C-alpha cells in the first residue's frame, strides 16, 4: 500500500500564507562589504562584523548541560563580568535571548500567580507566560494605568509579576520605568525587564534604560546577540534568582551549556561595550539625523523617538514588502516586518541605525527614501 505523505498539508498552508502576503522565505545571505547599506540589523554598536580576537583560546563546546559536566570556568568568569557590568549580585548565561525569556518567566511564575504582560511583548516573553501556567493579563501597550488596575485586582493571587521590555524592538518606545517600578512596589509585584535592545546603547557604561532611570529590576534579561555583537544571553539579579533558574529554567537545565570560548569572547566584548561612549554618542547622532530627514519627508511619528529603532508604519504587508524591494534596488537594506511579528494592519519598515554609519551614509539613505516613496 502506498504511504501518504503526512506532511502533505504544508504545501497548501504555505500557499495560503503566500496569498496573504505573509510568506517569509530566507533572504539572500548578508554579504560582508556589499554595496548594500544595512539599515536593519540589531548590531547597534557595530561589533558583530569584527573578527574573533586572535588570542582568544578555549574549548569550543561545553559538551553537556551546565548541570552535568558542561560547567566551565569561562562560564563563571563571564557571569561575574556580566554581574559586575550590570551591578547585580549574579548572572546566568543562556544559549539565546529566546531561551532566557521562555525559561525564566516559566520558571518564576506558576499556577495561582498573575502575570501582567504588555500587549507588544516579544514572542519569547509571551511563550514564557503561556508555559508558566499562571493567569496572564495582557495590558495595552505601555498602559501603566491598566497595569496598576490589573495588579490591584490580583491581590488574591499567590504572586504578581510584571513582564515587559525597556525598549520595544518594533516600535522604539519605552515604558516609564520609575512609575512602573513604583506600581510594582505598591502591589508587591516583581518586575521582569527585557533590556535586549538597550544594553550597550543607553545608560551609564551602556547598562541600559533601567540604570539610566535609576530603576532596579528584580529580573533583568539581556542578549549578547544585539549590541554585544555575539550570540547567547543572560539573566541578571540576585544569587537566589540565579540558583532558582539553575534548578528550574528548563531551557537552561535541559540544554547544552554555552560554548566556553564564546563565554570568553563575551567578557572581551563587555569590556569594549562598557567603554564605548564614543559609539553610543555616534548612534544618537545618526539616529537624530535620520529621524529629522524622515520627518522632513513626511514620515509620521518619527521625530519624537530616540534610540536605534525607527519604525515607518506602512499598513499593508504587500505595500511594505514592495517598498523594501524598491529600497533594495537603490542599495538600501531595510526589511519589511509583517504579521505575526507585528499586529495585523501595521506592517512596517523597521529602520535601525548603528554607530558605524557615517553622516554620508545617512544622507545616501535619505536620498533613496526620497526616490522610492
Ligand atoms: C525584546 C527581545 N527579547 C529577546 C529576543 C531574543 O534574543 P535572541 O536573538 O538572543 O534569541 C529578542 C530578539 O529578537 C528581542 O527583540
């Protein structure tokens, strides 16, 4: 008897996605030194293109979970360096920001708890909330009154958690962190803060927006995949938090330890990023230049923003993809971001700046935006 392909439904599902303008196919590999000007990476300080330091030696692989035989001195040195940089008692490495968020939220919150989660939180935070078994109350984006109301109505819960980002990667906006901290304190809630897009970018020595605003998160999450220009991620906080995650974060416990040589590279990179006030100043200057130019072209809502992310909301997925294609023909690489990454009807160009762009690069980009819109 001939066997039916149990995956035969996929062709049809893919065709349906394509029909709705939502099919994503792997883009051409990003070419080093190509003529295209890259205005859509998360490598905000420009370190990702640097070669591995020549004197960086170490084991390539951990060979096992950290809990088994995969715990090496390089991990602990990197975790001390992270804790020192971020002014926390301790830190724990994860293999990615996705793994850190899913594992941390699900390990901390549980049945009987209430988690208040911003409507635009990253997928990894959403998945962590879902896995936790807690009751999740999704509040409108950046709505602190709704956050407070959700917490006020949760005093009967075992514990309360607020899960949010300090800088939203698709919108380039931020919660009022001092007010949010005060709300958490009033309702005995823990603040879980994802600083993925602002570590290295804002704050004293690039310590992020919480540090900039004098706020201490109970759980601070960052990734090495953005300003640090590497790969892997970390959760920073108390010794007790680190040990709890060591025991209970399933994406940590049941996963191979981060490559020890990568952990050593991370220490080197933290030192570079901490000291890079010049890069941070350039990033601010290039962002301001591009925002002013886009506002002059009539792009709405860009002038007031800050930081590396500049969203240009187009609306329809097809129109955003078409504009991205026309820009590519002009030598500018800006990907269109479509649902489900952003809400339906808000497809956009997510433009990002980085510290190694020159003023001429920004002028070149603006000329292309002018010619294609
Ligand atoms: C806010 C936020 N958190 C976490 C992540 C995941 O980080 P990583 O790329 O290291 O998995 C991302 C990446 O897109 C992000 O934007």
